[in-house]
């Protein structure tokens, strides 16, 4: 795990193999994302948002998936799951 701290904020990167998947997680202790917005992002088609299109294409080309968990005023975790061949 690699951790970065900017003033009072913290961003952590973690990569591990869980079962048959490589899991890449990026977490922070920021303001978080409202539950309705998390649900929308988790269901999002990456082509709908040009900012996410590159990441989405990489995930899709590797038959992976993205999952977001967030708690308002606590932080957010973005997890990318890629099957290990």
C-alpha cells in the first residue's frame, strides 16, 4: 500500500490479488460522495462521461469492473477488479 498525505487529506493506493482477481483500490479521507451519486456512478456506462472514458476502456478491455464505496464526510474507495488469467 502506498499512502500520500496532502495537508489533512490522505490518498492510499493498494494492489492485491484476491482469489482470481487483481484488485486495485484508491481511497481517500475526503468529503465522500452522496449515496445517490455513488449508485449512479456504479451503474454508469463509461462512454457517457468523457472524463471516465479512458479508465472505463481499460477496465472493459480487461473484462474488469469498477466498484465505488463512499461515506459522506469520511471518504471514498474506488476499486477496480481485473480477472487474473
